């Protein structure tokens, strides 16, 4: 396939599955680069949206990523940098000239610029702030004054406000005078003369109502403003529960500060999902899949070290029953079954409770009921699988007592696993520790140690 054919294939790939599309784009780009058709590769790359370019960059090893990054047009660099993960962004901006970094920030929305500027070196941050006019600098400083994971940190200050006492005809003339609306505008925000939030005027209402009507008569007062200190996961839940596209953000005196739009909320939801998945393995959600070997190994070493300590604890428990293992060989064959089943059961409960905590479904009022329910589930599953495993053990080793011992241990460990999976994330949350990161290793440690101790202890009592 020559370079021109590759471009033709590239340009028709619009309806593919996103994963297949990225793979096809990588193949086409690689082919163009291998043949030395750099101009063709540049054209192919810059035909894509910033999000698609970001996907490609995150799908390449470090050296190839830098080569591809050099082909991105300067006027697209800022948008692309906003789309990639924090770790990938850091590798890309590390070698960028100062003037290119400043240029990349031009035209960014205030909320995006606030996120981006925090990943820049101090020297570059100063240059970016200097390049802004007074109005934009004040808006940026207002957003930066709030935590990144709060409504204030998510908001954009590009709001359009109207007064309740004017007619819709006046509002329409005002919009025509402006000439354009900020992105993702579905409502105009109604405020008092001292900038206190009253309600919103949906654009659909504005366009379909009598122009002589007053804003106060047709505006909506149902959308509640979001306090600036609201945590980002709560913001996402508000958008989900109310099917919002945008929402105003206010301070303690109900003065309008800005607005949050759905694109920012989607980012929060995606980050929360990544955090939950990666956190279970002790990894950061911004982990770069193609990062160099040394930093990747260093980040994972801590978690492996913690897991090693828990493994030694389980081994120490086993070492206390050497006499039992020497006399009853079947115990050595079967003992990992109890620990393994407990680990799976505990992880299932842990995942559900951790998700419930993240969604705000678990509270002081219902946590006792939840723990009781999980204990019953653990007991129910314990009895079922105890019968299965006990029966298999009896048929295998022709020894009834071995079947009864492993059955009893299975019931006890699955009940303990259910309790641990429900209680440990609640305890970790109270201690200020993220259960998504620390929960799995604690639950696994408990189920391993309890499972081995109970099984080997019962075997020592009833089989020797």
C-alpha cells in the first residue's frame, strides 16, 4: 500500500468501532512513517480530532510518541494536551519550547486552562499568566482558588446572565449583539443586579415564547445552583439525577461564580471509573501504559512489597501447623481452596460496597442492614459450596472427616469474607483511606489468614 492509498483508507474510516479505528489509524500512520512519507503522515494525523490524536499518542511507546507529537500542528497542540492523561502530558511538555507551551494555552476555556496550567513548570506558568489580559487572568485566578476536585475547580466563568425584569425581545437583541454563545450553552442564567442567582432561562423557552413576555414569567426556578465547594463526584451525581447539560455555580451568598458543563462532568465520571479499576491494583488512574520501564517498575514495587508482607503472614500461619500437614497429606492439597474462595467472596462484597460509597448509596442509616445482608449472603453461599467441596473431598480422599472439616472451614471463611468485604471499606473511609486502593489487599489478607487458620485448626482438632 502506497502513502496515497493509506490516506484514502484513513479518510473513509469514520464508522469503525473506536478500538478498531485506533488500531487501523496506527497501522496507516506506521506505514506512512516507514516509507518516509512524513508530509502524508502529518496530513493524516491532523485530519483527526484532538481526542483521536490523544488516543493515538497514548497508544504508542515513548520514542514513537515523540515522533508523532512533532507532526501535530501547533494550533492543535493545546487541545490535544487537554485530552491526554496527566502522565502522558508531562512527557510531552517536558521537551516543548517555552513559546510553544504558551502558544498552546491560547484560546483555552478558563476551566481547561486551570487544569492545564497546574501541570506546567513554574516558569511556564508565570509566562502563561503574563500572556493573559486582565479579565482572563482574574477569571483564571478565581477558578484556581478552589480545589481541583470541587465544583469551583470544574467551573468555567463564560456565563451569559440576564435580568428577570426585562422582556424576551430585549434578551434576543442582546444575544444578537453578542454574536456567539459559549460552548454547551443550553440556558441563560438569571441573576439580580448584585449577581445573585435566581434561576435559568432555557434557550428553547426563549425561542418559543412570546417576545413580549418577561423573563420572570417564563424562567425556570427548578435548577438549583451548585455550591462552589461541592466535591466533583457529587457534581456528577447531580448532573446524572437531574439530566443536566449545564449548571450554575455559586458562593455561600448565592452570588454567581460560573457554570459547569456536561463535558467536564463526563471527564469526572471517566476519571472516577479509571480510579476504581486501577485503584484495585494499587495503580494511579493516570498510569501511562507505555511509560519507560524504570518508573513503571518503581511505582508497582511498593504494592508488590505490601502484598509480599501479607503473603508472609499467611505463610507464618501455615508454619504453625507443620505437624498437621505432615500427618494428613490431604490437608496440604485442599487448604488453598478455602482461602481462594474466601478471597473471591470478599472481593465481590468489597467491590459492591466501594461502589456504593462512591455513589453515596451507603450511609450511617443503612450500613448495619447492609452488613447483616452480606453476612446472610455469605452464610448462604458458604453452605452451598461447603456441600459441594465437602462432597468432592469425601469422594476424592475416601475420608468423611476431611469433607466435614473443609465444609465447616468454607462456611466460616465465606461468612468472614462477607463481613470483611462490607466492613473494611467503611472503616477505611472513616480513617480517610481510599477503599478503592487499600481495600482489596486488606480483605485478601483477612480471608487468606482466617481461611488457612480455620481449616488447619479444625484439621488439627478433628483429624489428628
